[in-house]
């Protein structure tokens, strides 16, 4: 049976792996998937569930699940690095706005230092939201690039493209990257606000405005307009007299300094931090809502081909004519009830051997597997009725090729306990010692116990 212990818990991650497998097959051709298709059919369910189980089996077999885990670790590390940069950048903005206190602070110059880059970035994001496909911006693309670079796994090369292709039909890229971008800006503006509070608490700052072309009335109107919303939240607003007086360099009245400091903090909070926080929460809501609705695109041509392979016409429509020829080889397996069956099967034995041996009561004979159809039939039967003990007879005169070893692994996965029986040579013949050693080495690598003598007692009783 398939091992789902390391399968992703998130539906989005599972769909992501399905898309990665699809892209891989699109570029490199169909993968060898007979075992994956068999297990998907055995588990049942609708076509979406079968395609997902097939893709997860292939992803587990080819290391894509581990690669996805490494990619997500890289994503978290990239987010941490950018978060640290955002905090440092926000603190730098506050220091650039106020300086060291040796000279009065130009309030509108300070405001431009605190909010200028934020407003330009916000405008670019809004324009991208209306005109572009992803609205990720430079910061979002930088984060995706860092995710891929930090993954350090060659198998993850198609994970980022697969994620973008998966999200594109529902336009979820804009909301996912939007949540990331606004999250970084929230951190930066929080750091700026915190540094601003610390600096205003520890030093005396005088506030002025300076102009050559504009009059005092323009600054009074602009200051009061910007301060109206923060004033509703309790932040101070300089009076008209204080605003006009601040045009004189060197004004150091305590009330004026406190009013300007409160105004600056309020404007940063209302026009900087709050919009980013609200937009970030909105993007996160849209992302979660959209990702919960993601489904496989079953109308795609390549998935239509998979439908034919996972649900052949004979299985979907039923058998129209009765089978008058009887079952094909291997012999019909009669599993014992309660999962306590014991089964003996042989792989590619020639006519020089008498088969099967005399079997104890309760041990079923699964015949000799010679072709692909017989193997698939037995694997599906063992999948429905997993035996408690399975003995697999092999002829050690043949080389242990990769196909045979892969079949041994599949058969072993269908039973609670498995042993490989390396048959003795027929009378008058001798086994090749080097080839027998190759069998022993291969079986040890597969972690399959093996016997040189008949394991019939073990099959019957469960011990030797």
C-alpha cells in the first residue's frame, strides 16, 4: 500500500505537486507510472482524487515532496531575511527623517522621507493590480527569486513555475504576493514608528517648515488637511498660530514641539501603517478564500489522457460480454478471511522446474508471473486482500535486473511480511556464486529477508 505519512497536509501543497508532475511530464514526456496508476485505481474515488493520488505517488518516488519541503524552508528563510531588512529599513527611514537633533526638523521633508517610498510603492502596486497579471512588484519577485535560490535542490526547478501556473487561473498570485509585500511594509513602518517614538522621547527636536515659492497659508491648509484624520484618533494638531510660527527657524516652544511630534506620528500611522495593514489583511483574506477553492483543471488535454489511463473504458462502462474463457494467469488467488492469508508466488520460472511445490494448508498459490498483465492482476488482488505473509520464489540463475527488483519491492509493499525464496539449482546444475552474491546484495539493499531453503513452514505458521 502507498505510504502517505510524508504527504503534504495542505490541499494547496498537494495540488501544487500535481501541477509540478504535470509540467515535468509535459517537458520530459510521460513518466513510468504503472504502479502509481494501480494504487490510484485501488484507492478508488472520483477522477480528481485518483489523479492526485497518482501524482503524489510519483512525487514521493521522484523526491518532489522533499524538494517542496526544501523550497518552503527556503521561502521561510527568504521571508525572514526580508523581514530583517524591512525592520532595519524602517528604522533607517526614521533616523533619516529626524536626524541627530543638531538642527531643526523640516516637517514636510521628514514626512516625505517617512512616506515617500511607501506611497510610490503603494501606487505601483495599485497600478499593477489593475493592469498587470500578478501585481507582485519588484519586492514580490525578489522574494520568489530568493525562495528558489535558498531551496538548493535541483529537483525543485519546476516547483516555482508550477505554483505560478496553478495560481494563475484564479488570479491568486496577486493576492498571495500582495499579502507578502504589505506584510513587509507593515514591519518597515512599525519599525519607523517605533524608532520615531524612541528618538522623540530621548531628544529635543525643533520643527520648522521652509519655502521660497509658497506662502504660509498653503502650509497651514496642507498641515490641517493631513492632520484631520489623525486628530480623530486623538493625535495632536498644531494650531494655525503654531504652524505660522514654525516658519521661523529656531522656534523651540515646548507646546509647538509636542504638537508637531504628535502630528508627525499620527500622519505616519494613518497614511502609512494603517493602509498597509488593511490591504495586507484584505489580500490574505482573498488568498485564503481563493486557495480553498482551487481544484484540478480536469479539462486540460493532458489530464484527459490521464482519465483514460486511470479509468479505462471497460472499467467505466462495464463488461458487455461474459468472459467465457475463464480467468487469465496467474491462478485465481483465494485469500483467507481476516487478513491472515499466506501466499506463495514465483517470478519467471522455466519449464525445468516442477511448480508449485506441495503447499501446507492455508497457503494460497498465486502461480508464476511471466508478463506485465499477470503482474498487474496480482498486484491489484493483493492490494484488495493484503496477505499476512508472502513468499516470492526467484530463480537465482537469472540476473537480478532492475525490473525484477522493482517488482519485488511492489509485491513486498502489499504484504505485512515478505520473504524471497532463492530456489536451488535443478539437478545436475550449479549456481553461479558471483550471480548469487549479486542477488544477496540486491536483496539486502531492498531490505528484504531471503531464504535459500523453502520457507513453507514460515508461510504456514509465521515462524521457522
